[in-house]
C-alpha cells in the first residue's frame, strides 16, 4: 500500500512539475513594437470624403429587390473624383455591374501580388427604425467626433481608408516593389457571387497566385478576453462555413376534430427539438485554439497555467466556452432554427410543415458532415432533408509562421503598439472565402479599435466610426502596404 501511495505521490509531483515548467516557458509571442513611417492625412477632409460615400445608398439586390444601380454608379464616380491620384496611377477594371478591381503595378514583376479587399454594398435599414437613429442612416454626417451612417464600419470605412492610404502614398511619390491589387465587391452582403467570385475567377484565369489576402474581419477590442488588460487585435486566420438545412414534412390535412397521432407540425417540431438538443461536438482547434496560445502568455500565472497545458485542461476549457452562446460559436458548428412554418387555421390539419436550420460550420467539419448529422439525429423517414442554395465550406486555417503573417503582425504593432495581436476564428462570412486556392495566407482584419457596445452598431442602429479611429485605419493600411509591398 505504501508503494502505491508513493507511486501516486510521485506521479502527482511529476505532473505538477510538467505543468509549472510548461507555464514558465509559455512566454509572450508579441513582436517588439517599432515606430512606423509618418503619414500625412487631413483629418477633416478624409472624414468628409467618407461621409460623402455613406450618403450613397448602395444596398445590394436581395429577396427579389433589385440593387439601386444609380447609387452604385454614383459611388464609382464619387471615388474617381475624390481620389484623383489613385485613378491616375492605378489600373481600374470594372467587374460585373457594381464591383471593381484596381491594380497598382510594382517594379518587381517576379514577386507575387498582395490583395487588399473590401465591399461597397451595405445592408438595408428597416424603415420603421430610421427615425430612431441619432442621425439619418444615409445622411453621411460628421458630428460629435464621429462619421455617422450605414457602412461606416461595414464596410465603406475600410474601402475608403485603403484609398486614402494609397492616395497619401502616391502624394509622397512612393511606388511599390510588389504589385498590389484592391478588390472591392458590390454584393458581399448577399454572397458575393457577382463581385468577389467574379474577381477571383478573373485572377485565376490570368494565372495569378497571390502572396497574401487581407479582408475585413476581426477588429481591436478592449475587455474581450478575460485576464488580458491590453486591447486585443483579433486577426481572423479562418472563417466558419455556412449551410441552411431545410426540413419538410407532408401531412394528410383534413379537419382537426379527427387528428392523427402526430400532425406534420408535430413531427417537424420533434425533429427540430432533437437537433437543438443534440448539437455537433465541440472542440478547440484552428484559430480558436491559437487565440489562447497567443493571448494566454499575457495573462496572470493561474490562467497561463491553464492555457499552457491544454494537453490536460482542454476538456475544461471547451466545457466553459460551450456554456455561453458568444464563445460556443468558437468551438463548435452551431445550430440555429431560424424558420418554422406550418398550418393555416386553428381547426385545419396542416398538409405540410417546413423549418430552416442554419449551421455555421467549424473548420474541420463540412456541409456533408452537417447533413449526415441532421439525418442521424432526426432519424425519421417522414422528414425530408435538403439545403437552401447558398452554402460554403469553412475556410482552411492560414498560417501564423509565414512572412505574410509576420508583416501583418508587425504593421499592427507599429500603428497600435499597446495592443496584443492574436489569431482567431472569424464566425461570420467574408468575401475572402472566395479566394481560397489563390493564396495560403488569407487574413481577416479591419484595423479599428472598438468598444463592446460598438459591435451592435454593425448591421444595427447608429452605425458610426470615430474620426481618430478612422485615421488610425488609414495609417495602418499605409504601413501594411509599406511592409508587404515596398
């Protein structure tokens, strides 16, 4: 018995030693901040240019509603007028009806181009909510230190900041060594088929292989990672996939006074209930795992011990993350019942019922894997399983050891020296997914420092961007171009 206790004690001591050693070796991955090159930007003029772009109601076509071609045409004219150096020096190619590809030719044609992205379309504003905005959503107002309007954050702010950066670099007489491409889609909010998809196909047809891609995605957030006092720059190294599964049940109809054991609605309700009660497995992988590997060293000893030893603590970490909707999305393919239809009158048996369940797919899972999960979980031959037209697979995870990542990380630390840079999993879809196959280095980051309450403004009420925040974005894009292409 003594030998058993001694063996157990030695085992505990050995595990404890491993935990401590790994925690001590779990040191910061952040590159030392260095001074970036200066950039001259007229704050008042730049803010006014963004405000002017926000006045143009470039809502993409959706749900049977056509896009406002005149608004998109006016925006392209506006960009030509307000960024004259860009349009004098860069090649501009219209793609489709509303999208555009710019080429800033470099001096060394043996290098692969870098691609920066954004989109010109915005989501609509529900008419009944317009009166609740502090400033009308399409007024393009500069007030109270902010630029107000739909698209300020998603995504005209990014597009205009990139153009401001190029205009300033051209004014300084700078020219890239590496060719730089700018792809601005006109239908990102509805899938990107006529914009990003067409631009990616065009580049593929030309045999272009990209060094890197930078699109919208993560931002700089304060207080978003418990235990990390500094703001965290969340750079999406991957993004979730998307599929909406349609469930249909046929019934016999008839009078409700003589019902069958289960109506079409009842059968469908049980199927939906099973799916909600049986989510797909949770796991810590890809960008979600890397997040803790990068921010963990910035925490206190107790939290560092936890994340330095995921080989042992991962089940506990995953359980805690899966307990909250905001973090559950980072560790599993999520299940969301979004549509449920059936029946027309209280005394009539429904002849059919329909539900739509939206899945956001974790990298490592797949559309086919989701469908297999649905069929196995529902396990009812009366329930027909199909998918809606729009779907996408999760993206591959881009590396954090490549030169492209290092230059992106360096650029962030040069402009925002106080922040912690970290990979993460982008849970929403971006146009960048259409460029998978053209580059291994696809990153998703909009260089703006936001507070938690600002996130509700994206696609929501009172969308705005602070003027100093917008100018920092301009400086970041200029520094990023200098680091990657000059």
